[in-house]
C-alpha cells in the first residue's frame, strides 16, 4: 500500500455515479426481475470506462472501477452467495426518524426509484460463497479498461463489505444468533477478500456497521453492547484476513452516507481504540462532514499505531458544496499535525458518492469537481508539508 512519500496522495471511498442506463438495469436486477445479460454487461463497460477516465482526469492517485457492476456496496453478495432470499425491513437510522419535519422534507428522496438499503434480502439458509464469476469478471474488466487509459493510477483498490454490515442489514432468519451468522458471512467473504488481493489490488473493507449501527440496530441498547459488536466484527474480519498481509487492506468506517442530523452518531473516541485491533494497513474515516470534522483530535488521545496509515475524509459526499482547495488542505494538515508524519496521511472522501444504484445526493458533474478540489487541496497541503510539489 502506497504512502504519501513524495506528496499527499489522493483516493476516494469507492462508489461513483452510474449511468442512467446502468442504473435502471441494476435496480431491476436487485428486485430479481429479468435483465438481459448482454445489455447489463455493455452498460457496465461503458459506465466503467467513463468513471475510470474521470478519476484520472481529476488527479486521483489511487482509483477503482467506481463499483459500477454492483447494485449496492453490500447487497450484491446475494448474487454470489447462497442462503439469501425474500425481503426484510431493517431498522431505520434513529436521526432520520427523530424529526417529523425532517422526514417530510426528505421523504421523496427516501422513496424514489433506487436500490433500497432498508429493504434487503435476508438469510434463510446456509450462507456460503458459491459463485466467484462475478468478482472475477469485475476485476478482469477493470484491469482491461484501466490499462487502455493513457494515464495511470499509482495504485488500484477494490471494495468488499464488512461481514458486520451484511449480518445486520441482511437480517438473519436461519442462524441461532448474530455470532454464528457473522462467522458464516465472514468465512464466505474470505473468498472475495483473498481473490481481490491475489489480483494485485488493495482490498478496501467497507464497514459502516462499525459506527453507523450504533444509531441503527443498536439505537435502543447500551453503548457497551455496541462496542462488543464492534469487537466481535473486527475479530471476524481478522479471521477472514488470515492469509492476507495487513498492508494490502484498508478499512473504511463511517456513520452513514446520508444527509441528516446525525446527532446520535457514536463519538470516534468510543470506537477508535477498538478499530486499531483490525489487521489492516490503513483506516479511512469520515472527517469532512459537520458532525465529525473536529474528531481529528481523537488521534491525540488515541495515537495512530505506527503500522497504520490514515486516509482523511477531506471531501463531504452528502452536499453539493464544492470544497475550496484551502479547506481540503486545512483538513489534511490538521490530521498530519496530530499524527506527526505526513507520509502516513492520504486525502480521501468521507464515503462513496453512489453507495447504491440511484442513491446519491451529489450531482454527477459536482462529483468530479469535488475530486478535482481534493487533488488541488492535496497539492496545497503538499507544498506546505513537504515544501515542494
């Protein structure tokens, strides 16, 4: 995994806007409606070419395929794992339902055509990884498309979900309890984790469960119960990563990629020491949004272990404001000043821009402007921290 050895490197959290044609096909696929495989493949190809080129134009150093073939960042596992069927309604984030006036404003957004992350398949049988063809094609297609570009990324990554988000969002109706379900999902995901790394990618594990579920599945339970879940999930992740070097894995943790009050979010101080137990080489954290921008101070109270890099969320993915490069630079520099080493800090986004097909609060043109601002801000920070560019 590359460090910011000569300049502050830029990356993002994974998902990028999909084309309209691809969006419509993925929504139908998620509902288990018939979809023409050739049409879907062609739409994925076109959309992937577009997002790879736009990342390179924006100056992203560590890029990916924008998760274009996936209906969402985690529900796609129903197509490569056994045991999932039907539909379950998971709890809604506490801050979304707390204010009636907020609900009235946002209700059209929550009901528009998209892949739902609230109504998801559920586990009704044994969960096993049974079909690797999807991840094989996704990796091969991305490499082919990437290599056809005149410019090059410093490095590429590929995402996969945390076992915790699958276990809590795709509800359990088969296993005796959460521990057994979590263990089964982690063992299934091991196949995907190992394949991604074997293809030369950095693996990014998307784990909103390690923060967001405090005000979702654990909203009515003591903090200690949630922290116990965090520890249990990280132990499951570590088992799934047994055969993978830690410096080939980064862990993305967030409080939910949606515009809402967020006043019930768990403080970073309460979970950060537990996140350090993950056998990964980098943490990627939301640090740009108004609720968590101050939490760079947590690294003074809980110093970043020497073996870890930190990817700073310097761009908010839930607002159409385009950050000024000086704002991005300030966010990066604050973290560097606490961590003490600019080589261990990278600049990124708080989360993805399209975590499920149809769910994205930032206009596509603005997404690319934000990524250009990320690069420009990283350049400003480089001049200040390294004295060169």
